[in-house]
C-alpha cells in the first residue's frame, strides 16, 4: 500500500547545484573617482522617535561591481542620542556633562562576526569617538547630567575583497576601521544637532591615504580598490575654529615620515571640509522640516471648531 502523503525522491541520484564564482574573474575594482573626490553620502536625521536625537548614514557602493552580489563592502551606520539626562542621586556632583560614546558592530556587519559584548576593536573606536566629541560639546552647559552616544555599525568596510582570505599584505591594515571611525564621527555630530545639544562648532571628519606605489594623496580611500596602502590618517576637524580635535594615523616605517604625516593631515582636513558641507545641508533640511511640523501642529490646535446645534 502506497503512502499518499509522502513525496518520493527520484530513483536515480542527483547532483547539487554549484554556482560559478565569478568574483575572482572580475578582478579588483578600480577607483573611478578623482584623488580629491569623496564618495556620495546619504545622511538623514530623526529616524529613531524614542531617542533625543538620531541619524543614519550610508556610503555609496562602488559602481565598478558587475556581479549580483557585490564583492566589496560599504558603510552603513545608525546613531542614537540619549540625554542630556540627570545623573543618579547617589552619584557625586559634577559641574560638567558626563559623556559616554560607544561603537558597536552588528553581528552581520562584517565577515568576521562580532559577539554581543564589546571587543578591543570596538573599545578602541569608542575611545576615539569620545575624544572627538569631547572637543566639540560645551560641557558646562549641562551640570550633573549624562549624555549617551551609541553608534551601531550595520555594515562595516573591510580591507580586502570578499573573495580574499587576507587583507593587504604589502601595506598597512585597518584603513576600513578608519573609514568607520570617520563616518561615526559625522553621524554622531548629526545626531547631536538633532538632539539640540550645544556645541562649539560643527565637527566633521575625513580620511586620507597614500598608495604604496604613488605619492598622490587619496581622499576618502576605499581599501578594496587598492592592492596596498602605505599610510592613512583620519582627523576630526572644527572648520570655524580651524582646530583639530582628533588624529589617528598609520604608516609604514621609512624616511621622511614627518613630512608624509603633515601632508596626510592636510589632505584629511580637506576631506573633512567636504563632509562639513554635507552636514550643513542635512542640518538645514532637518531644521526646515522641524519648523514646518511645529507650524502645522500650532495651526491645528489654534483653529476653532464650530459645533452644530
């Protein structure tokens, strides 16, 4: 007696479908941008209603990718601000604002999955972000208060292609983390402005690097577009005050490192100025939207309603 509810498989064996990996045949994507040209940025504020201020940032994916699944990664960040809020009653009095900044990678952000607890890389990036924000926030405006800045990395940029097992062998490593830090500073500043926290200036950040076989400074470098990068630098810059509040650089050993470091800092400042223009436009749009919403809410409450008798 046959079982009607059971679906029998084919009598002969079958072979599983194996897709051809064309990512190696496509090769490494080449940089189509000019050395002083930045990648396009999507930035929007006010995406988390429960937070005092929030922002979302995303960089464009390299356009040279011709496969359905991209072989390179990009950067997608979200930031939420909690506060300024009063400190607990059992804490000691503090005349300044207590700032706490952290960067957390989502488990799916990179090929190497991150745990729920912060590791050394996330702690290092969080300390850099906190140092940069401490240089722009006015702390004495909020005595005995705390401010929590949380940046969630939804997708992080890596130093190598997805079909490569290791990163750059001849150059430095960690340029992808530098890009993550720079965009974390930019999205955190946009969230601070959305939370209406008093700041000295509009802080912006930028990255500059130099390839191993060239002496041209590359603004906003994508590590997967270069076989090797000899040095890189990220800065946090205050344009109106012409001050640098954060510097993180990496370079290989060699002669003339001082001059190379100065050139990289100048190039990173140019990249930060480009990010500053984008931040300015986004904040203007956010202010216009908030003014329109307040005006519409006021008109609805002030209109008289006629009662039919």
